[in-house]
């Protein structure tokens, strides 16, 4: 029997193809994501970004290809097994319980870790209480690292939208996954709060080292947080590399803004909130 050769990539996507009826949404895509990096997947509306995320987390079954995470093939595993391997995710829409406190939102995200079960919630002592206290401490530390500790006892729904988006990220990070898929963390966040979001994500990544894969239309955030960027267009890789080079690539600007796009249009787009999204 030959020994498995360890990969240098945390996530390795090979020849991924996804079809919806007659539409090829992802066309033989290859991507490698290194452990500890922030990798941004960008591209015009309909390019296939969410489809890639859905294939990784198990919501979509591709027609062909392979997705390996930490040397394990993901495509043969159901979605819940992928989460237990250490893959977390946020969604574009907020998935917070608005009437619950921020702290309780993070505690519910951890409930699968609390092995003590229902009885522990009734008994005023025992292992359940210790685990509860541990989870609380863990949630508070996560909030602190993201600069959110002052909101811990506030109802999540009472906070500004930008703060709620960051709490959504905290919910994914509280489980300390190895890889977190961030689905448009800056969507709906006011331009003045995007820099704050970038600073918090960078700080977390520096302190904890979580690998982040984000899809995002907001180029300010992409430029501020990403180590590498991949541009998708019609389900194919158009460009890949460091953010400054990729985002100034004429082919990339063309894909976003059309062939007539001028430098002036590009600069106007960036100055109006830094988003290339069409919709
Ligand atoms: N469940 C589905 N059924 C049919 N077509 C789909 C489905 N999901 C996505 N598509 C199509 O696949 C293509 C890629 O969609 P996807 O949502 O992955 O793009 P995206 O890059 O995330 O776009 P956006 O930036 O607008 O969110 C689009 O043409 C879309 O209409």
C-alpha cells in the first residue's frame, strides 16, 4: 500500500463542473487555497461564486470534479460531516436570532459542542454547567477578538446592520473552524463600516490564523483583507493572483464593466463605495 502524500493546500478544487439543466455554471474549475490565507473569489453577477461555496459546503452536488479538504475528499460526504471536519460558513442573509442577545446567538452556534444534553440544563450542577461556562467564556473571547464584547448582552436585532453582519461572522468563527466560507460579508454594510469590518477580519486572521475564503463584490474589502484573489467569469477562472495586480487587469475590468469601460468609470465605481456589483 502506498502512503498518502500530504498536500500543501488546505483546500484543493480540481476540474469542478456544475450544470443546472443546460447551463454550465462552473466549468472545469481548479483552485488551491493555502492554510492560513485569506482568499477572495470575485466576479460579475452570475459568475458562479455562490455555486462554488455551495459545492464546498455540500448544498450542491457537482456533475464532475473533486474537492479535497485537508487531504480528504469532500464530495462523498454529506454537508453535516463537512462542518464537523472544520468548515464553517456565513450566508448573505443574516441568520441571527434578533430577539436573543449577541452572546446567546454565539452559544446556540456552539450547542453541538455541549455534549452534556438536555438534563444538564435542568440540573444546577455537574458537567453540563462546566461545559456551559466554557462555552460562555469561549463566546466572550471570540466577541472580544472581533471588538464586539460591549454588545454581548444586547439583543442582536437592535444593533446596526453592519454590526449584525460582523456578529454573523462571529457565529461562524466561534467554533474555530479551519476554513470559513464568508458569503458577501460586506453586502448591505454602509461604506463607512466596511473598513472596520476589514480591520476586524484581518485582526482575527492574524491572531487565530483561520483560513478564510470569501466571495465579495466590495473591492475595498477584497483589497484590504485578501492575500490572493481569483476572478470567475461564466464559471471559468479569468485571473488569479495578488489583489492589486488582479483587480487592475484589463480583462477583469472588462468582465465587470464591459468593453467600453474606461479607467474613469472604474475609479468612479470605487469611489462610490468600491463595489463592482451590477445588481
Ligand atoms: N439552483 C439553481 N438553478 C438553476 N440555475 C442556477 C441555480 N443556482 C445558480 N444558478 C445559475 O448559475 C449561475 C451562477 O450562479 P451563482 O449564484 O453561483 O453566481 P454568483 O457569481 O454567486 O452571482 P451573484 O454575485 O449575483 O451572487 C447563474 O447563471 C445562476 O442563474
